[in-house]
C-alpha cells in the first residue's frame, strides 16, 4: 500500500474511532457536539479521497489542507468533550495519539506537494 493509501486508511480508522466515542455522549449533544465531531472527522478521509481522485497537484493540496483543518477542529472538539467528562482522559489520549499521527502524515503530504508545485 502506498503512502496515500496508508493515510486514507488511518484517517478512516480515526473517523470510526471518533464515531464510536461520540456514541457515549449525552443525547442532548446529538445535534451539537456529536454532529460537529462526526462531520469534522468524516471530512478528513473524504477530502483525502476526493483530492486524490482529481489527479491534479493543486487540487489535491487544497483538499489535504481542508482535511488538515477538519482534523484540527475534531481534536479541539474531542478535548472539549474530555473536559466535559463525555469521554475519559485515557480515551481522549488514545484518540489524540491517532489524530496526531494522521495530522503529521497530512502535514508531510502538504509540504511535499507544496514544494513540488513551487518547483513547477
């Protein structure tokens, strides 16, 4: 599996992890925090897939930047959820570790593509 495939796979796994964690949240958060977290996390693999399918460096870069921003948003929301005791500190730290791995991979891809575009 190539680097992009691994990134998509890890982003997909993170989205599933976030979905599972949000199932523990209070029902009154269904249209608030739960919806926001799920939307942000779904955006990460979806934008990786969409950008990659366009087969143009600038468009792919744009989608990776959206995925990176969505992931940052999801990390904040999960931290907020932990502070509200919707998830445990252990669950949050496990989520955060996985999110940071995806974040670093996204950032690496963003830098690589940016450098390629700048050389063109």
